[in-house]
C-alpha cells in the first residue's frame, strides 16, 4: 500500500470518527472525553512525530496512526452499543469502608509480600494475579459505593483512600525497589474521570478539556517529548506482522484473560504470558531466560497487541470488546443501582491509559475469573 493511499484512508477514518462524534453524541460519554485527552498526551506530544519519522518509513508510521484512529472508532462503537435508561441513584456508604480496607489489605500483601516471590513459582504468579483482580474489585468498587452515597465527608474519605492506595509503591521507591510509576498517573486520571462524571454539563466540560489539552500541548513539552519507546516497540511489531516476519497470535489476549493462572501439571501452557515477552523472543531474538528479566514487559501498546492477534480485524474486534465492557459495567451500575459496578466502571475508564500504554492484559485483567466474582457481588449480594 502506497503512502498516499494510506493517507487517504486516514482521512476517511477521521471523517468516520467525526460522524460518530455527532450522531452518537460521544461528547457526553466520559470514557470518550478521557480517551481524547489521554491518547494525544501519550502518543503525540511535541517531538514524537519527528523522532518516529526518522526511525520508521512513512508507510508503517501512517499504518500505526490509522490503527489508533480505528481503535478509537471501534471502542466508541462498543461503549455506545447498549441501550438503557440511566437514572441516578444513591447508595449506603456503610459497607464501602469494609470493601475498600479489605481491598487495600490485599494490595499491600500483593505488592509488599507476594510480589517478591512470584519469580520462583508460576503458581504464586497465578495467585498474585488472582489476588490483584479481587483487590481491584473490592477497592475500586468500594470507592464507587462511597462516591454514590450521600455521606457528607465522602470526598475527604475518597482522597484519604487514594493516598493509602499509593503507599506500597511509595515504600518501594524509598527502598530502591521496582515500583509502578503509573499508579500516580492513574490517580490523576481517576480524579478527572470522577469530576467529569458528577459534572452535569458535558458539552461545557468537553470543550474546556479540549482547549486545555491543546494549550498544554502547545506550551509544554509533555512527558519529555512523549512516551517514544512504546510507539517504537509497537511499530516494530506492526512492521513484523505487516511484512510476514511473524505469524498472527489470535490466542494471546484470551490466554491472558484467565487461562494463564490455571495450574499446568502437564506443562502444555505457552511459556510466554504476554505480548511483551513474545516481542522480546520472536522479534528481538531474545532467549526465554532473557525474557524473565522483564516478567511484565516494557509496554508495546494495546494497538500492537490487537494487531498481532489478527491485523486490522483484531484491532476492530478487541477494541470494540473493550468499549462494550465499559458500557456493560455502566449499564449494570444504573439498571441495578450498583455502586460497586459504578466504581468498576469508573476505574475501567482510567485503565484505558494502561490499554494504550501497555497491552490488553492490563485492561481486562483475568476477566474470565474476575467477572463471575463481580456479578456475584452485584446481583446476589446487591452491592
């Protein structure tokens, strides 16, 4: 495909996105507004395009750009695909504190104790993932119940719990250990999402957000010129798939949605757990032992993750499913008046940052295991 042909395709995708913005009233969707802030900040700050155009040929760069546009189109279609009547509701905050504190306890245990032992055992690694997903449901779900309550001190309590949430990573930083720098970024995004959710004039806040991001992008070299390496890794994968250097891996995303934590007495599971490890091994030529240095990878973007599944069709399908999952959580929240579902809906929007920065395993988690637990708490326990 020639450069001009690809560029014409980009123009068509932009027209489709603009059409959806108007017909689907996407400016009213918190997830869409957040997406339009986060993706430009992550991929295209000042200096990024110049750097990438020096490293990759025009075709692959524009292919990546088209895939980003395609992902936004299909995630937008997914998040607007469910119809229901959204009536606001109020929850009882009394149970929220127990859920939040239990979730925090599991987070502390995982980060400060169990996380240090996972390198020696695949069973412990599976347990780590399972506890992480359970902690996520309890902590963020509990915050949702608190936010939807009429507790007069809910925002002070919310701030206190969010500060406690980052303590494990702050302790790791102080001790000189590897820590998640994304936790602080996610908290900032989470605060914005909560603000946008409770602000009723969506058109106004969308406009203010857009112009604020434009002003920042013009005047500040955000993130030191952009997160350049993730785009580089992503383009490496896209180019390898595009040229036929590597085969499609359609089972990689479903595998990381839960099958990777199952016991494997017959040693039949794939050795590689994420697209990152696959990138190291099949494209960079590392040995399996070398990939163990980065058990959770370096981040190659959900764009490359979905593209490696099955090209453009993989991007269309998996990003539509991501949008559909967000819509499903929102529908559960408002139709069942569930503060827990609302909390997971808000946290899942913030996880779009991890989807576009890392890969689908950081967005869906172990969904095949977590979803039944979530539905039990919402539909049976009425949380």
